[in-house]
C-alpha cells in the first residue's frame, strides 16, 4: 500500500496535446497479468490432470482467480483519466469513454473506505482512485476549475 500511495504522488504523464493522463501504477498490471496467466495455467493443467468429478472444482478455482486477475489487468492497461482544459475524460476498464466539463460538475465526494473520488454531474459519474499516478494534480485541477475545495471534497488529509 505504501508503494501505491507513493506512486500516486508522482507527476502524471502528458499526452501529445499537453493533457495530463492519470493511470494506475504498473503494479496493478503486473498482479493482474500474473493472476490471469496463473488462472489459465490452473485451467489447462487442472483439466488435463483431474478426474472427471474434479472438473467442477477446477473450473470454479479458474473463475475465482481469473475473476480477480482480469479486472486488475484491464484497470492497469485500459483505464485512464485525462485532465483537459475543458474538463475530465475517463476511459473505463471496458473502453467506454465518459467526458465531464468543469462547469457540469455538481458534486464531489471522497470515500475513505473505497479510496475513490466520485465526481458527479447531472447525468454521469466519474470515479478516480487514490492510487492513480498524479492524484494530487487531479485535486489541484478540480480546485482551480470548480467551486469545490479540498475540505468539501473530503480530501483535506490526503
């Protein structure tokens, strides 16, 4: 956890247009990749070596490990938040793009348990996890482009 929090305090990368791109640390991709490959090894080895009555347990174990690994892998590879002069753009782990202009933001809350900053407009919601590399830059941009302060967002101690 300490490594993830330290990574989040680093400066985010910039795209060719000068926009800040926030991504999760590489540790998410590594753990997700290892778990995904491990689940495939479990599936293949288990199906080749198990007795027919054990096949159900192999499939359940495969699904459990893949169910943890694949989302982590997708979050590490696909998920990103881009800070533009006009607002925020989020690409979800499934590739869906959500865009929210600064003037459309109606509420911002931080979950102390989930460690997610929930940014809401009238018709959509963007979630930004504390582990995103450049998270403090996101907070600073929100403060300078909206009426919300760190205290109102709930991130005064973050």
